[in-house]
C-alpha cells in the first residue's frame, strides 16, 4: 500500500508549526498495516516522537478506561444502565434522583461542562458530593451537554461498586488481559523521557511533562474517570481491535458482541448530538471525515483521537501533543483530511 500521501499530510502539519509531533496507527481487526511518527515529543529538548511515545490521552480516558470498566460491571450484573445514580452514590438521592448511569454515559445529565474543583482544593469525595447537589442545570435527558462532571462521577461509581480504585480495576481487568503494558495513570518517573510534553505552565516555569495536563485530574492525584490516562499508539490499536472484533482480542474475550452493540448504539436520536455510551457517533462535521460515516470515536483535549469504523473493518488512532504550542491550536480539519486520505488509500489497496 502506498501511504506516502498520508505521511506528507502529517509531515506538512508538523512543518507548518501546527503540531510539534504526531504518531498515527491504522488498524484492521487483525493487523496494523501502517504506523508513522513525525516531529517532537518535546520540541525544546529535541526528543523525537516514536511509536513508543506515551501520550496524555486527556478525554480519551472516558472511552478507554471509564467506559470499558462500566461495560464489565454491566455484563457482570453489578449495575444496570437505567438505574438511578443514587442506587450507588446515595448523595444523589435528595436533589438528582432522576439522573441515571445512562445519562452520565451519554452526556445527557444536564450538567455544565466543568467545575474547577482544583481551585478550591476539593477532594474527589467532596467534588462528587457537590455534583450530587447541583440543581441549576438542564433537565436530565433533554440535551447533550458534554461534561467532565459525568465521568468524574462514573469513575467514582466504578470504585464504589467494584471496591477497587479505577486505576487498579482497569489495569487488572482490561489493560493486562489485552497486553496493553504501556497504558496507565501516572507514568513512572523513569518513563518521563518517553512521554510527550504538553503545555507550558507558568506556575512550573516549564512544560507539563510526565504528569497529566488536565487540572482536575492532576489535583485528584492523576486518576479520574474523565482524564488522566497515558498510552501509546500500539496499545490503543489493540483496544480498537477489541471493538472491531466485537469484544474479543487474540482469542481473549472481554465482553460479548451484544455489549459492543449496546455501547455503539445511538441513545440521543431526538437530541442535538449523536452519542452512544461514551462514544461520539457520526454526524456532519465530526472529526471522522466524510468517508467513514458509520462509526464512533472520541477526541482528547491534548490532541488525541480514535475513530472506529466497523463496517470498513478499520480504526484510526492519532496521537499528538498539540497543546505544546498552546490551547488554541485546532486540528479537527487536519483530522478529517487525514481520515479521508486513509480511507481512500485503503480502498485503493482493496482493503476496504
């Protein structure tokens, strides 16, 4: 297959100064036919991006940590998606007894996008208690409002139900069974030079490097349901293959095909955005591009993204540290162009 045009797209974005660095993986259900890296993991220190570079996944944590943990608890009969949250977190009973687990997963709880808990030095327990008491919000189920509050709550719920930390649960039940050995919260110090640096922080007088970029997740000791996970392109390709193979990876079954269908189903047909459980589904303008319309994916604020297209037997993982150059860098047009070019290349090769 001729991937030269795809390489050129990435190289041009790096040369133009939009991105310091990027690594791309194109995967099918049983192979990874193309991996390419370009640019810098840390521009100032001239550390190059490779396929072994660890990236701060930001909100990809929602679908690579929190969602699969919820799916495992669902299959085990520990939870039901239509259960009110107060069944598991009693503080929701008084003021938000109508919010269900499904509302949190689909961003239809009505909560605002974020609260800066770190500014008031709140613990996770205190933050969830505050979320439970919010009354100035849209009615549950009335609108899709993408909110970190939903996944902070879900991460806490997972810990209450499982009796394990989110970190321990996902590592033991998901990453180790899949052989995702470079996926974890709080990368060890010896892997710092393998990690892509994110944003320059005035309070550090340096780039954020080796610790999570998201302020709330950082305040919560690096572990939260909405952000905090680090991973490599190779590990995320395995995660995508799990979904392309409908719950099985290299003969290891994590969940049933029905569970994959439940996660990828659209629960917001009559609302403003198309959402599955965790996943963003295709709609006009979404980052998947025009040639991969039947599928689902997610992005992360730091510059990461995944798109899974089951009908094409194709998944795309793009990891960048776009915030290295500042928060205003917008790479959605680049993502769409890249995805379109990948789809055309794979079609020309007779793969899709």
